[in-house]
């Protein structure tokens, strides 16, 4: 199995980013003088547009997840690249977490718990998470 993030993952990241930038603009409006707060809000709006339509799609294009032959490989990151390789024999639990926004978009966060630190995969669809769990069950039963 080889998975890339779906377009729904980009929508989820854009909503989360909008929350951050809206809160920042509100704080700027409350704490700065009116002229400065307008300039700061305009800057934050342009930064949001750049992040939402340039950075997030590039980030998701560079993210991938592979589960085959008893191994899991997860690659993510644009500026700071992270590659994780796990044997499914080392994973003792897979937990699926869905926030309300993820449920609305049909997405799942899969948390793989090996002997070391946990691995989170935020952008899997429900079907991809189920396929990952099935692959893990087959490797675990051997």
C-alpha cells in the first residue's frame, strides 16, 4: 500500500491555519494602535493566503506513507524532512482518532505505538486507516 494525502487533508490544514491567523489578527487589533493593527492584519491575511495555497499543497505533495512486507515507512515535511521506518512486528497498538472536523471530511489520525515514541499520521482517509490496521493484523498474527 502506498498512500498520498487526499485533497481533504489540505482543507483540514487550511481550516486549522485559518484559526491561528484569525486569533493572531484579533490579538493584533486588540493590542496595537488602529493604524498598526490594520497593517498587521493585512500582513497576516497575505501570510495566510501564501501558507494556505502555496506551502500546504507543497507539504502534502512531499508526504507519503507506505505499508508493505511487514514494514511501515512514513515520510513528511518540507523544510524539516522526517522519515520513519518501522517494522510492523514492533508496533503493539494502532489507535484511530477522529476530531469532529476530521469526521466531517472523512479523515483519520492513525497513531502507531511501537516500543519507542509514537508515530502520528494525520491525513489518512478512513479506508487507508482500515487498510493499515488490516496490514498490521496480518503481520501481527504471523
